[in-house]
């Protein structure tokens, strides 16, 4: 299973660690040969080397001891003492070197045990010598005691280490066999020397001599087959030489002797000369074979050293070079990968969001400049970098194309909104004309309802304009009372009869924010009406606070849970881009955009009555102390309507404000609000006026005074456009009025009017209405000539 969590550095370190472990193993295999070579040299110099002269001196002392036991003499005793001195010196040197710390380090545990056994055997020599001097031992026992010590040294040769070479090991074993042959010959010499000194050979000695000769000849024949060709030739020459031939003749003579216990059939001088000569030649041959073995072992040792140098030295250099190359390569790879990662993070976190933001602001973006190719080389990582270059170029190009697509969709929305707004504006003007000409109260009320639906359609068209990023068509340059702003918002929602607007005080709103605040409040009011039972009311109240003016829109519906409130507040506060998948939250998006435009604070919270309360905080910089507005007769109005002129001020600097029916009232002097006298048929939940209308003035005869139409218009309730307000049964004689009519007042003591008086009043009313319509049409035509076509003006100011 591949590792998915470790980084590149860890993997490189793991590879280097495995490489070092592999080198260490190979180096140890080679170093072990070198250590073995050093061990063999140390063992040879510390153990084997010192034991060889000791072994030879022990063989000499054994022969002299048996001769001393055979026949004591002053000469033999002096020679024996000299031999013992040599043995003690060789033994002391052997003990010193074999017990050194170097020998202890290079030798194995078995070799150490064998060395200790040999040293223990050497320690028995004083007792054996004392027995020989006191003649407490016979010749056979004395010879056996010395043989045991010599055998302990031969055992040491069998356990000491050698080179890890089969040929060298075989040659070494063959050389040790030659030493054993010489040892058997030395035992023969010791046994026969004692017998010759005593002048007789016992049966036991004769048997031992026979066994020694047989063993010696057997090993001689076997050793000849184990030696190399060169050593075999030399060995055969020694065996076939005069010394060994003489020794063999003497041995055969003794073996063929008929008497078991008699004087040996050979002379002492003959035996000593033959045995000494044969031992000397064999010793020289063994030394020559040892030198040849050393010569053959030298190349092996050299190769071991060479392998040690190659594996340990050059291998170490190769490992160091691998480490350096791996570290530098890994560092370069990590640097490239870090650059690639940084470029990917920069693209994902900075460049691509920046491009999207710039595209959202409508800026032009050059794909080649925003996605410059990054150079990562020509290796595999460089190829990945080239692929990343194509990825980032594709991502930025896709973002540009998507932005262009969204811009095209926005333009489509904007075009549809403007077309719809132009048509709605023309429809409203047509409705205004129809309302002016209509005299039937019921039909006029239906026209007012259609007018209200058109106003709502206009707001829906403005929603598309807001979502597309364009400015809505309505705009005011003068301050507008806050009460009129609230009532204007109420006019743009369905079921406006269920909305109650509380007094908001003499506070005004800056003209640049009037249209957007009306739109925002209308969205919140419509949301409150939609999610509350039809029998409940929606209350609008407001008051000045430390940071501006707060308007609360409270419904008494089912309300929203905490999660929905939090999601709605997040949507309003985040000002996220509109998505087609969230079309059911269109109102929240519009509110969010309008609130962000003027830095309005909008917050939804749970109402104590179970519904939802929307709090709109208008900042202080948008709040003014606007005085109440009054309605002036149409004869004083000289400015063009905003729908045609695209502005909100007349030539005399008067300020138009919101009113019902889509007209503009003009400020002349501080008085009541424009929407306070709105047409009752609209059902605007404003401050209700229950005071009865004053009766028409009469003269002394009870007839109506002959005032001008203008005076009558000034006395009658009027629309913001200066037209008389139609009130059901107002012009009917009191006797003919319905008891439930809106024009009836229980406290009214107005006398009955005659038919002539009613006829004159209606005539005056008709003439005044006709003149008012004519003046309004004249003003509209003049403004239309200066402002352009109605369709193009639909994107300007509102009704």
C-alpha cells in the first residue's frame, strides 16, 4: 500500500536510510573479512607464533627426560637443565602473549578456553620435572606427561581462526598434519632414547614404539595426498631422502626384533643421528610449506583489504554522494512543488477571486495578463506546471466568460425591466387620465385598484433593475417626510388595508434615498402581509435613535424559528450575489442590495406577539428635520411631473412629495402631510381624518354664494394634483343620503339644499374639473416635450 500521508522529505530520508543500511551490510561483510584477517594476524602473532618454539622445546625436554630416567648422568642432567630453561622462557612468553587483551579480543571463546587449558597443562611441568628428578616416574609415564602438554598445544591449533578461504584453510590443516607427523616421530625418539640410555627396551615400550611408527607412517601417507603439488613433491623428496630412509631402516630393525625385553637392536649414535636428521629435514620442510602458505595467503589478504577499501571507502563516498544528490534533488523538488503550491493557492485565494470581483464591478479583464505562464522547468514537475498554467488560464477564461454571461443575463433583466417599467408608466398615465374623466364612484374605485396593481408591477420591475445592478427609476432631490415614505411603501403592497402606520414625527429622509427606502420597506411590508393571517394587521412605527431613525414593521403571524431568522439575517447582511437557485428569496436579495447601497441596518427578530419584527435603521446622514407638507391648488403648480421631467423640483424651487394616484404635490407652506389627504378609496392606512367637511358658504337667503371655481376648489378636499376629491353622496341632498354613507356625519346640521343650488354647484364643480384636467394636460405636454418620450423617461423618476 502506498503511503498517502508522508511528505517528500520523509520519503527521501527513508530511501537514504535504506541505502545507508544496505551499505552498512555490504561494508560489514567486507570489513568482517578484514577483521578476520586482522584477527588471524593477531592470533598468529599472539598465540600460534609463541607456541611453536615452545612445542619444539617441549619435544626436546621430553626426549632428554626419558634419557635421564634411562641412565642418569652429569652430562645428561646439565643438558636437561638447559632444555628446561629454554622451555620455561618459551612458556613465559606464550603465557604473556596468549593472555593479552589483544588476544582476548581477536580470539573466540573456544580459543580462549583452549589457551587456558594449554596454560594449565604447562603449569604441571614443575611437578613432572620434580618426579623425573626424584625418579618417581618411569620413562613411559614421564613421556606421557610431556605428550599431554604438547597435545594441549596441538588442540589450540585446531580452534584458532583462519582466513575465510577454502584453499588456505586446507593448506593450513595439511601443515598441521605435518606437525603431528613430526610429533609422532619425536615421541618415537623420546621413547627409544630412554630405552637406549637404559640399555634395554621393555615389552610395553616396544608396543608403544610399534603404535607410534604405525601412526606416523599412516599420517605420512595420508598427508602426501592432502598437500599441494609443490609441497607434495618436496614432502616426497624428504620422505624418500637418506635421513628418512635411515630412520625407516632403524624403525624396521626395532620392529622386527624377536626379543620383547632386550637391548635395542640399534646403537644410540645411529638412532640419534637418524632421528635428529629426519626431524630436522621434516621441520625445514614444514617451515618452507608455512612460508609458501603465507605467500599464498598474501593475495587473499590483499584482496580482503582491497574489498575493504572499495566497500568501506568508495562505498562510503558513494553513499555520501547519494546523500548529497538526494538532499539537493529533494530540496529542488520541494522548492518546485512549493512554488507550484504557492501558485495554486494564489490562484485560488487571490487572483481568481480578484478577477471575479473585478468582473463583478464591470471591469475588463485580460486573460493573458491575469494568467501569466509559470516556468517550472522541463522535467516532470515542469510538465505539471505547464498543465497548471493551462488550468489557471482555463479557470480565468471561464470566469471571464461566466461574468460576461451574467452581464448578458443582467442586461436582459435590465432591458426587460426597463421595457416593463416604460409600459407600466404609460399605463399609469393612462389610468390618471381615465380617473380624471370618470364620474362614477364605483368605476373610479376600480380604476384606483388597477392603479394600485400597476404600482406593484412597477416595484417588481424595479426588483429586476436592482438585481441587475442598475439604479431604479425613481429619484427625489428634495427631502421627504418620513410619514410619506412609509405611506408610499404601503401603497405598493397588496392588502394595504391591513397596514397601520403609526405617527413617525416631523422627521424627513434625504431625497437620494427616498426611492430605495420606499422599495425596501415595501418588500418587508409585503413579506409581513404574506406570512401573517388575513385577519391580522401589520403595524409600522418609528422613532429617532442614537444612530439615526429606526422603523419597525411588525406582523402577528406564525413567525420564524431561530435558524430561519439567522439565515435571513445572514442573507441580508452578507450582500451575496443573487443566484437563480434562490429565486424564492428574491425579496431578501433586493433588501440586501438596497440596504448595502445606503448602509441601512436591517434586522429580523421574533415579535413578542408570535410574529416577526423587521427593524430598519436609517443612518443619521440620511435623516433631516422635514416640516409637514401642504396641498396647494393646481392653479399654483408650474413644475412638470417627475415622470415626464425626470426631476422633483419646479421652477420656483418647490418640492414634490409622494401622494396617491401617482401625482406630485408641491410644497408652498408648512401644513399637513401630502398623504394625509390621500383618496380614501385607496385605503391608505394613514392618520385618519374624521372631522366633517365644512359646509359650503351661503348668503343671507340661504343660497350658495357666487364664489369663483378657484375658491370652491380651495374649500373642497382636493387630490395632490389639485382635483376635487370624490366623496360618495357628498353632493346629494341630505334627505337622499344613505344612513351608512361615508359623507354622513351625525353631528352635521347642514340645511337641505335646493335643486337649483345643487345644479349650480355641480356646474361649478364640472367647470373646475375640466379646467384642472386641461391645466394638468398642458403641464404634462410641456414637460414631455422637454424630457423626451415616455418610454425613455420610464427609467427616470417614479410617479
